[in-house]
C-alpha cells in the first residue's frame, strides 16, 4: 500500500478522533510510517490560532476573519508537517482540512465558497488529500455524543442548531460534488462498522 494523505472531516461529534486513531493503528500494522495531525494545530502558530478560534468566547470574530485564521494555521501545518512528511514517503492522517473551512465558514457561514477555495489553494501549496472521509451523523446524534464527551462546548460548537444543521448538509453536498476525492460514511453506525468502511475505502483507493 502506497503512502497517502488522508483526511477525516465531519460535523462536531461525528467521531473523527476515534476513527483517526483506529486508522492510524491499521496503517501502522501494515508497515506505514504514519504522521497524524489535526487542523488547526500541531505547530506553535497553529496552537495559538486554535486557542483563539475554539476558546476565544469573549472575542468577536467575523466569519471571514475565522476563515483567514484557519487558513493561516493550515498553511503553517502544511509547510512544517504535511509536505515534509509526504516528501519522505510517510502517510499523513489529518483531523480536518480545507473541506471544513469550505463548509463551516462557507456553506454554513456565508462566505463565498469560490473565495475560500481560492484562498485555500494558495494556503495549502496545492496539497490536497488523496482521499478524504466525511463522517455523517444526524444532528441529534452528534449533540448527544457531545454532551457525553464535553464538559463545555467550544466556540465553534456553540453556534447553534441552525448553523450545525447547515454544516451537516454542507459536508454531504460538497463531498458529493467530488466523489473521486471524498467518501461519505454513515458514522451513526457502530465504531467497528465505521472503521471497516473507512479501511475498505482506503484499500480500494490504493488498488486503483
């Protein structure tokens, strides 16, 4: 199996972190040298930006400004971690990437998707996932999971039901536009069933 850049996206509470760990183990067991990261974060700059975006409840941040902050952190992540890892033959797994900004700040937030796509093209140096997974769960399921796993909602999670329903719809609709890159997985299924669906898609991708 060749080295790849794989992303896992979806609304809050969809189970990204769990599936990322399971996929990392499976790839490692197959002999891959795996680098796992999350967006925004994983660099000194990215962690500062993450703190502002997710925990700056007292700040008024315009949606377009959010978009640029996410792009700045992502650009640094690509420069410091993702590009060097791919260049040395490693497989990279990333919790969120450009698709999240297209959905959260674009489709749900109202910023032009074309403008975000253009800013993203510059920010990521043309680096895009070989395969990206969208974990899809109903809004009610995601909220129930968040109540169990979180003591307090972060700034993005606190944006309300209407916003997060648009987020879910946005992920599915955009992923459908690029079926050669994105795979939608019903993440309301048991964890092992979701993990098997992800692994099967990864194996199919490398076989083609």
